[in-house]
C-alpha cells in the first residue's frame, strides 16, 4: 500500500539500528505524511513547478552558483563552521542555506559511520526544512511579479533550491533508492552530479539545468481511510490462513417426529472436569 521506499524509510528513521521498536500503522502513516509528503515531496513539487512556471522548465544563463557561493561552501567544509557570515538580507538567506547544505555530507557521513542511520536522516531533514523556509523567505511569487527587475534573483533562488535537493537526494539514496533517483531525474541532475563525491561540492548542478516534472512522489495519505483498509486486509489475510471447515452430517437418515420426541434432553452443571 505504501511502497518499499516508504516502509524502509520509516524503519530506519524511527528505530535506532540494532534496537527494538514498537511498530504501528498510525506511526508509519504519520512519518510518511510529515517527512516524505509535507517536507521532501512538497519541496520538490514546489521547486520544479516554479521553475516550469517562471522559466519554462529551464534556468537561464547566470543563475548558477557564484564564485562567492562556491568559496563559502568550500570554506565552511574545510573550517567546519556551521553559521553563515552576516551579510545583506538576500545574501544572508543564500549563505545560511549554502552553509547547511555544504556541511551536510560530512555530518551525514559521521552518523552513518556510527550506524546511527536515524541521526543521518535527521541531518538531511534539517536541510530540507531549511530549504522550505528559504522559499518563504524569498517569496518567489513576489519576485516573479517583476521579472525584468527580479528575474536574475529569482533564477538564482531556484538554482539554490535545486542544488539543495540534489545533495539531499544523493544522501537519501540508501534509504529510498527509487524515490531518490526520481528526485534527481525531476531536477535534471545527470550522472556526473549524482555521485557521492559530488554531494560534497556546492554548485555541481549545471546553471542552465532543465527540470522534468513528474508525478507526486509521496501523496499525502488519508489516515482514517488507510487504517480501515489495513484492518480489512488483515482480517482477510487471517481468514485466508484458516483451513477450510468441513462439516460432516451427524446422521445420514432423517429422523421422524415421533422418534425425535423420545429424545431425553437435560440441562446439567459441570462441577468437575
């Protein structure tokens, strides 16, 4: 019903590796709706849709990572700082996102080396949350009202979102391989910028990248309806597992009324067995 990727993600996101955990369909649906549908799915859908709406599906020349962006990313990885320097408002938004995305692979790798898979996923979703906030901070729909004045800024915002999705999708590949590959396909990431090594490099995505809108990866689940269907499926499976019941007739011959009246039926109380 939910797919292999979603179930694998839930188990590794929820239960520490090597430990027991309590599984419930309610918790599974909640995780899918919050992390995969609301956070990751919404970020992908909004970004790809806006690139399609405002730029016809392909970013223009000059929208990619600037030299200062690349330098910032390299420095924050090398020096291990996690807070962006103070700058003008637009630059501050960019730098904050770039610093978190650039640091992500190192933080993720550290957790994965410890087999703390749930912590590795937590690091990814911190960046996804930051990217969703970045959309609200920059309000692309407002920038798009004056493309002559704001078009280059809007294109750069879209690039930063696509680049963040690229890094996150690469690191999500061990957890949701099919879905992560679809994210990379939709954002136009080729094989060269979908590698482990490229996840440590900000600006690997071509600046004139073309997106390819696809189906919603993780549609939001109607919890009440899904739980009813799961309960019905469980009951059906339980019945299917039972052997066929064969009832043998007690008597082959019919008993006439007079013979039946001779039967002696009594109600008794069993005192010992």
